[in-house]
C-alpha cells in the first residue's frame, strides 16, 4: 500500500476543508446576490411606478385619465431584455394597461412588492397606491408595474460566478503556498535524517541538528532511544567482558585437570584430577548463573517497582539456605524486624540476597556465623565473622556501581557483589561494606532502601 506524503496529506485536508467552507460561502453569496439584484430591480420598479403616478390626472368629467410618460417604461426596458407590464386602476376599476396583471392587496405601505407570474413568465410586481385631488375631494388610484426576472437572475448569476472564480483562485493559491511552505518546512527533517544516516553504527551520541520546535519532541525521543540503546549495548559489552574473564579460569582448570587425569598412571591420581575438574565446572556453572542474573538486572532497568515485605523475603530465603550452610559448617540465621516494606521487585531482591548469603557461606570459613538482618528503617544486612576484606578494598568496592572483574576476596569471583551493586542501584538503594566486628574481622554488607512512594 502506497503511503501518502505529509505534503499530500496537508493539501488534501486543506482542499477538503476549503471546499466545505467554500460551499457554505457560495450559498451565502448566492443569497446575498439575489437580495442585491432584487433590491436593484425593486428600485427601478418603484421609480417607474412613481413616474406613471405623476401622469394620472382628473379629466373634465371628474374621472381619471392617464398619460403614460415614455421614460416610465424606458427605465424598465433598458435594464435587460425583460418584458414590461403595467396597469392603472381607479375607484371604478381598471383604467389602462394589462388587465390580466395581478394587483397586490392594499397595505399600510404606499409601495408594495411581490413575486408573481404573468402567464408562464415569472415577474416581479410593484404596486403604488395614491390619490389625486378632484374638486371638494380626492380620487384614489393604484399603479401596478411588473417586469420579468431575466435581469435580476442574470445579475445574481454574475455575482455568484465572480465569487466562485475568486474562491477557486484563492484555493489554488493556498494549495501552492502550502506546497512550497511544506517543502521548506521539511528541510530540517531532511537534515536530521542526513545527520543520523551519516553516523557510524556505534555512534550513539545525542543528535544536535538544528530543528524547529515542532520536531524537538521527535529529536528528544530519538536521543532517549539512543541513550537506552547505548545502555543496553554497554550492558551487553559488560556481560561479554565478565563472561570471558570469569569463565576463562575455571575452564582452563578443567582442561588442565582432564589432561592430568589422562596422563596419570594411578587410579588415585585420575580420581583427584577428575574431582578438581568437577569442582572447576561447578565454579563455572555458578559464574554462568551469576552472569545470567546480571543480564536479567540489565533487562529490568526502567521497570516500575512494587511494594514487597523485604523482612519476610529475607527470613524465608535464610531458612531455605540453612541446610546448604550447615553442610559447610556455617551457622546461618535471621534476626531483625518481622515486617518492612520497600519498593522493589521480589525476584531480583531474592537473587541479590541469595548471592550475598552464598558469598558469606563460601568465604567466611568453617565454623563461622552468618547473620541476615532487616531493621525497621529499611536496612538489609548480611554479616559474617570470617576473614573479611581489607579496609581500603572495602571503601573501593562500596563506591563501585559494578564490581570489577578482579576477585574481591580470597578465591572469590567478584560477581556476587557486582549483582548486589546492580540490583541495589536499580531500586535506588545504597550499598556499603564494613567490618562486622570491632576488631576489624568479618564483613557486613549493608543495603539501605529508600522510603517507598
């Protein structure tokens, strides 16, 4: 299906609207033209009736006589090729003229006008009632003049055609002006298209082309889309970098241990190499799971968060992970508020807390205590009494939105803390790292959520 251009759409709407308005204008012009032509015709008829009335006098016998002046009929016949009719009536009835011409009924007005017919001819009639002095009294008489409506209709048509011609020229001129104006107005959009087309595929800087105010919203939408696209690409690059860095080491260990198992001459050597390879694969599996969580966090950016009870979530998740902690000889427990609402997404908060608890279980060491705590002022804490992280390293990791690729603790991957940073930032929470004990041992990861809206 062929798409209509903006220029063509504007022209169609302009012509359609002008045609509708023009139809109303022509109808009004036609009515006005008929009124104007009728007023002109009535003035001529009135003048002719007055001229004939001036020729009415009293004869010697006391009756009425009429001397029709030539000018009275000449002023009618000179207007167009119309037919002219007249009659004069006195007290005794018809005196002269066309006796079949209708007389208008008497009224308060001395001069009356009406439309009628003389046979098959449409006519305009004017009747004038006057009186003439006769001795001790006066004799009333009526002069009726009529003409066919050829001149009136011709004048109305002439006015209407001239108005239609002027309106058509105005529509054509308006269409030409719109065509030129739209062509000129579209140039900024064409320049905007050229600016975007000339960019490299990886150039996602905001568009700064000179555009009119009406296109500012479109430019802002394009810039917003490019900013979101840049965020997605940055997340993809970060995911790729994390995957290549974090998976390289365990996969290399797997290859090495498999090679050692193949060269080992004893059953114990092969079993030991196989066990180490299996442990490296488990590490790789955990890393891959954490990378997928990071990708899910990136995909959730910009979504609206609902209200959740973070205390109930933390309490339930802690209970689920107690058996895994017990297998490693770690005492895991929950302490704190029974209820605390925050604005967040339950699945992502659960992933964040799971990674923090998992890190604490893995790196605190056998016999350590790990405590999950939620305070009434919306602070979630995961504390352990293990070896912890040096103070300078804690300060660096607390200020990092996305944890670096390097390990954050002895033998750690760094992704668990990266996930915590990402999810906390997603919901406007602040994450800090501190020592869990006064002697500097242990690690306490504290996440402070903002008040829910």
